C-alpha cells in the first residue's frame, strides 16, 4: 500500500518484537529507594507495557502489575497497597538494554485502588522531561532492587507540524476474545495482531470495543461483568494475548471507547448522575463507573483516572482527541461517541457527541491546514441501511448509528461541505468501525437516500474478530454509496448462520499527494493458524472523494 507496503523490519524494531535482551538485570541504582516492599515470587509484568497519546514532545508509558492476570485478584493478594515501579527511557535499544546513557528515569507508585497500573507522562513525570519531535525512543519498567522488568519497548513522538513525512497507522476495533461455541473453547483468534507485529506502523488507532463486557462459559470470568473486579479480570484476560502485547509495547496507541467496554449500546447522558434512582439506574451507573475505571487502568492514556464531579456519583474521563497533528499531512480527530450520547428515540434534540465536542470538531474542520483531516468515529458516518423494504425505501440498521442523529450529523457534514466549497486544499477522510463489516464509501451530506452531495471518503475497518448474525448481503444492496465491500465468506465454525465479513485490521498511510488504505483480513478467526492477506488496497488523491483500487 503505497510507500509503506514493504517497510523493512529494522534491527532495533525486530529485537523489540522478538523480546531478546530480557536477561539483562536492573540493579536499581538509578531508582529512588523502595519504600513499599513487594514480595513477588513470579514475574509481575505479565501484561507487558504500552505507550500512548504521543505528542511532539511527550508520550505516556504504561504498565500494570499482575503476576496472574486472569485470576480474580490478578495474583496481587497480600501485596502492599503501594508499590514502587521504576521506569527508564533512552534513545537507543542498546542504551536501555545495557543501562547506559539513560535520557530520563524515575520511580512511580502503583496503587491498589488503580489496580496497580502505572501511567508515566514522560514530559511532566518526576525524573522526566521533554522529548524531540518525530523521534523513536526505547523504554523499560522494573521493580527496583529485583531482576523483574518488562520486555524493552519502543515508542515514538509525533513529528513537528511542518515535517514533510508520510504517516503510517493501523485502525483496529471490535476484538471479541471468544464466542459461546464449543470448538476451541470458543476462542476468537486475533490474526490481525500477528500480522501487525511484523509490519511496523507509526501508531495504532483503537476505535473501541477493546473488550466485551458480555460473558459466557468461554470468557474469563465466565459471566457478564457485574463488578469492578469482573471488569478488571476481563481486561487481564484480553491483555494476556502475546501478539497484542507485542504491538502495544512497540507502537504508541491513540484510543477511544465504544459501548462494550461499559455495556452494550449504552447512552452516557441517559445514565443518572447519582445513585438512588432505582435498580436500573444504579446498575447503569455502576457499569459506567466500573467500565471507565477499568479502561483507564489498562490503556496508555493521558490524563487522570475517571472522577465524578462534585455532587455527582457519575464518573467522567477525557476520551476525545480533538486535533492530533502528525507532521504536515495528518490532522487526526477521534470522537468520544458515548459519554454525552442521548437516546435518539426519547431525547428532544438527540446527540451522539454533545454540543461542545461538535463545536470543537467543526472548528477543526474550518481551520485544519493539514493535507488530510481524518475523523475517527466508532460508528460509520456514511448513511448505513439494513435493507430495502417492500416499499422500496431503506430500512434503518438499528438506532445505534449516525442515521439516528440526522440533525447533528448534518451539522458536521454541512461543515465539511462548506470547507470543501472553499477549494483550498481540504481533504477529509473518515475512519470507523463498530459494524463488523469492512467497506469503503462516499459520505453523503444528508441521510436522504437520493442525496449525492459527497463530503468525505470513509474507510470502515473490519472487526478484529467480532461476529454478527445480520444479513450482510441485504446491507450491501441497501447502501449504494458503498463502492468497495470487502467480501463475505460462508462461516464454517458454526458461530453464525449468515456469511460473515472478513476480520482483521485497516492499514492507512498519508502523504502530500495520496491517502492509502489496505484491508488486511482473514476468515480464519476460529483457528489458531489463520492467514492474513490484503483484500483491497486503494489510493485517494488530494482533491478527490472516493478511492481507486490498485
């Protein structure tokens, strides 16, 4: 796919992926004296490490202590409520491996009330400082005065806003870990991560459904998550996958939530602010608070843990990414489609984003100077219908997508139309997920099926593994704006009565002339040795809407 199709694995990146260098021992002399003594009898870094939210001068480093991640207590029973964790960052892999020429280092406290998770914002952390734009760094976590440490990881900062560089990134969503079928204990294999770990990118974009709250006999725990402990255990089970860990420790991540991190199809604004409104309200409030807390504990995100405002029991956290600049050619917006969302059937003026987020998005559309302005949404912005009815009119595909929010949608698409009409080098692209079906389409301004006023090109990524039992053939026939449909395969695993779309991830690249997309997919998520192949590659030239396969 363009210039990134054959990116070689350089030696340092290969070493980070393969994990060599573990035998080196941290002696603890760089770290502050340990005041909370943990007595680990096995490696507490079973969940590895990760980085996220890179800027031009900082990045967030993450790890979580969990000797037994899939156990109800993560193997932490009897440990202190506060444990010192050392971190170190350098400019080369060898400097981290050999414990020389450290750029920054420090000690941070892992606390039991945050499930012993650690978030280090390098620029502002004690012992840290500013980083250089567009630079690769290497890092490691350790337990001071022990030999326990993470694999050496790599990360990178965003290039300066004037840097003329191509950006390469992966788009991922909807990674159910298991179904309730008997074969292979229902395991859903994430072959997309197997492919991604060997084909480097600058960063990953995670568009939600990192985990699924829903549970059954094949999940850990074997039930729907019904407590904070359940959500934490579910995250530990998900993050135990080796290929996912390799990708997280090698590429920084920008992420948002969708619904399944909390509860299916939840509307955040409809959840009561305080306990005591009744059983349903209290349950929804618990699910939101637990889901947000567990998401924060397990993702490399910038900002404090979720907190309830004064007078409220309802937690909030910073999820939206309003304008992420990656060099001259990419301005990335990632929407929070859940915390301020209202019910489209009952709200007077239903909203998916909330007024403030819509205003920030429109401001970015009006003022972006990047070659490509890319908006990430957990639900496709394209008009997306389920089927054509007997009256010849399209049938809505549920109430969870943008068709159910036409007024707010047209504020955004109207802003896209107005900016395009200025003819000043504005090139909008939408990336999305959620529907478990990879496609490419032209986004129309209005939800009217006859509308042909195109305002953006959309690339909806495949689910990493999640299934759906809908009639995909009917959906294809109902959506004429979809110009590339990534194929259906008969499901042979017994998991679905319907032919299933292909699974995997979307790979994108952008430079001063072209936006590239590459759908890397498989139909073998039910077996351990699936093969990922390129189903469709495309180019979108500046000044055009749509894409041309190649």
